[in-house]
C-alpha cells in the first residue's frame, strides 16, 4: 500500500492509464487480426481499407504513448508487406 498521499494519487493514476493502455492494445490486436484474415482470404479491396484503419490506430497509439513509435512503424511496415 502507498505510504504518502502523492503515492496514493500515483497509484490511482497508474491504474487508469493501465486500463486505457490495455483497451487500446486489445483493439490494435483485433484490428491486426481482422486485416490478416482479409489478406489470407484474398479480399484485397477490403483489406486495403482495413489497412488504413490499422495504420491510423497504430499512429494514434504511438502518439498517446501506448506503444513505442518504432514498434508502430515496424508493425505498419510488416502489415503493408503482407498486402502485396
């Protein structure tokens, strides 16, 4: 348990951030799986639209600090390669 008021506040703040980060990461994984399933099914036009959504989501997550910028860039690149 926290010993000071500031540590108590920090604990609450960390719990909020952890919850938000988990939610964002979960949605990223879901989008990524949806995209990969479309690519495997050969639905190129649908996959292209989902790729734009996934790319945007990775950029937003990196901007918010949920994931590292380089991680977002690497994942976007690898997903784009799977398209073509």
